C-alpha cells in the first residue's frame, strides 16, 4: 500500500469501477470462501471418520485425497465395479441420514 500512497503509484488514481478499486472486496470474498471450504473439509473429515474399514478407505480416498473410483479400486485391490457399487451405497447412506436428520429437525 505504501507505493500507492507515497511511492511511484501515488499519482495514479483508481476509478470507482476499476478492478483495482474492487480488490479489497475480492480479497475479502476469497477469504470468506476459503474459510467456508476449510470448515467444509473439517466436517467432511469428521463424517469420513465415522465410517469403518473399506467404507472409510473409499470415502477418504475419494473425498479427502480426490482419487477416482478406478484409482481407489487399484489402490485397495478391488474391482472397479465393486468400488463403484460400494461408493453408490455410501452416497445413498449419507443422503438418507442427512434427509432423516433434516426431517427430525423439521418435526421439532
């Protein structure tokens, strides 16, 4: 900021609609998005830790390490079709629990 106030950029005036004038807003928005992503990842790690054995491994590799289902199958020495089926079951289970919890909260 010193260069804008005292330095070689002090003669340059930002226009209200310029990208430079909106820089602080953009930085703040990016900080908020980053905070939200970190919180989401922490919640995801808690969720993944509630599963055991193969379920835990599949979810961790898929959503924490961003592996494809084919990569997971190779890593865990299972067929790709088995891992795809397992992943589908896990997604259905998570959605069911999420919907169930939302319904419980609506009832109360």
